[in-house]
C-alpha cells in the first residue's frame, strides 16, 4: 500500500502526530499540511513551521457506509471537513461522539488514534482523528 | 486561425464487459470512429488516449503505444493523457491543440477504462487517487464521501434536498432508456433512489455513477480539410480547461467547483456566446450533487438554484436546456472514456442522429468533464461546421 509505506509513515510523523503544518508570515496564512510554496506570496513568502491548534468546527460531514480498501471493517464511520481556529482546514474522521452531535458548526478537538494497519510491511499508521467537545 | 472539427465517433457499449479486454474495447471504439469518419487508418498522424488508472485496474501502463499497436497504427506518435476522471476531456483538448498548432491535420483521440477486473474496494481505492492521497484517502475518504461533503454544504446553504438530488438520477435513467450504449435500461422513481441505501450520507447508491468498462474514440480534423472529407463535421468552437486544489480542504468555497466556473467562462468567451445560447449539455454528473453544481457553475442557473431548476423540470430533454440527453455518467462512467463519450454524444446530437433522445433544434452543444472533486475541469463547445 503506497499510502502507508514505511518511509511515508516515518516522514509524516510530525504532521500526523503533532498537526505540524506551516505559516506564511508575509500573508499570515496557516497551511496544513505544510506547503513548500505559499500560493498567495510565492517567492515573497516567509514560511515557518507551526503546529496547528487542536480545536476547530465542523464545516461539513458525511457518514461513510462503503469504505475503500483498508477501511472495509471500519464502516460506518464519520468524516468531516474541520476548520481549525487559525482557519486552516483539515479532513478527518470524527470518533467517540454521539451521532446527533455531529453537525455543521459543532466544536471538535483532536485525538490520537490508529488510522490503518493494512501495510504489507507491518507498519501501523497512526494519526489524528477528531471528537466532539463536551 | 485554424479550427478543429470532429469527423467521426465510435463508442463501445458501456457496462460490465467480462468477455472483453482493455485492448479489445479500445480497438473496437477506435475502428468504429475511423469507419465513421470515412478516412483511412494511414491518414491519422497522431494518437492521444485518455485513461485514469489502467495500472491499478489491469496492471497495464504505456497506453499510448498499446492503442497504436492494437489499431495497427504504429509508428505514429501515441501519447497517454491522464487527469483522473477528466482524462478523456483533457486528451480531447490535447488533440485539439495539436491540430490547432498546425503540427497535425488528422488526429485520433480515445478514452478508456476497464474497471470490473478488480473488487469494488480496490476500484474505490484506485478512484480515490483522483483526490488527495495523503490528506483524504489516507483517512478513509472515498469519492462518494468527498461529493457528500460538497452536498451537505449545498443543502445547508441553499436548502437543496435529497429529493431534488434523487430527481437528477430519475431523469438520467429516463434519458438512458433511449441510449443503446447505456449501462442500464430501467426507469427509476424518486422513492427508488431514496430507498437505495446510503453509500456516504446524504448520497445514496442511486445518486452515484456505476463502475463501468467502456471505450470511446473520435477522429479530429483541421476544419477546411474536414469540410472536404465529411458532411457530418462538427466544429469544436471552444476548448477551455482549469485547475484547482487537489483536495477539498484547499478550496476557497465548497459551494461550487471553481474550475468549472472558470473553464466555462473562458469557453463562452472563445465562442462569443453565453450560457443561454447552449441547447444541450453533457455534464459530469458522477454524483447527483455534481449535476446540480454543474448546471450552476456552467451558468445555466444562478448559484443555489440548481436543485429547484431540477425540480421544475428545467433540465429535462427539450426543456430550458437539455442536460445529459445520453443519460450522463449514471448510464456508465468508465472514467477515462467519459470525456470522449460526451463529445461523441455532442457529435450525434448536432447531426440529428440521436434517435429518440434527439434534442430539438440542437445547434450549440457543451461538454463538461471533471477530474477528481473538481481539481481539473474541461469544457468544450460544439457547432455544426
């Protein structure tokens, strides 16, 4: 599986474990994942590593009943687009939450979870999921 | 200024071709197009072939050479074009530009996908590659899930309903009844869609396009030459393409596919027309919400009014604008072939050859092909030469 190969997992630790992205000090925009080029400022950009806030609000959500390879046994599960407090957006699963509470506008916070363990090389991919606050 | 026309089209039936291989399908579509155009194979100067994920579906890459080989057209240049589900439309545009530039006069362009050789989870994973592998697919997103996320914000903002989306599928199936190449020939009701079970809420099974095998091909020709060769030539009067962020989290707005809006605006400018002048459109309705977004972003209806337009019957055959007279992607979506099949439908409509699904007074046609969740969009406009 290309999406959870050993080098990829290793490379992604800061992003997936710490929500590390970056921030352009020129246009004051946060990026997650980190970008090599700031699309607003391009060569004038001042990009600095930055950990994202751990809370945000649901912008949109869906309950997935048919999952892709590696997620067949996880269904049904919730996916959401979340806007973090610094306006960066993130797509993540919503877990450990009451179904009725998962709505547009609901406040959520980051939790650390196993994402998948389908890698033939035996690597288990961990990373962020989110849960409803309160 | 050189102009480019279509002089022949060929499509296989769309469906589950367990008895036919990838190479047989593309050869069948290619030969049909050559025969339809009236030219000889030796007249073709180059080939462009669109396919999205042949490597994942059948373990075969190097599709350009495969097509030239199978059609007996070596040693002409043959190039694969990939832009996810817009591979066909971008292959068409690439071939169009090759003639427009003056490099060639006659070019063959094909599109193909053979999707039923793998299990559904594997197909779903392969298609997921059209989105952002690292930030979407890794977290369990599927294509229905990405479009479901778009549907949810449209519903919240504009009051679009699941019933309005269901009507898109009902209409697609009705139009598909008159398309001999359609994967399904069965009328469905709103209730059928509503009861078909969630794939990714709010999208249900019958809101989604199917997994399909199929191929389509076109012969393009420089227009002056086309006039001499063919009495069916259809001119491509505009060709426009735009890109956007690969994943949904990079979008400025989730209420539109900006790449569609931008490509459409450019296409109307090239042709010197407006959305109102379009008689029929083959739009990329991979999911019901995609059709509602398309008819808004292409400028047929105001932003937010797509759902109501569907409900009022404004996009039915011979209504305000005939959308997807072929039945669209719900009648088969072999991803790489779709953009080419749309152009073939435009050719048949403009030549009055579409039988029971014929649009009355079809003078200007539009095709709209989307890659991924809107990261690529290609719009073409057509008129009789």
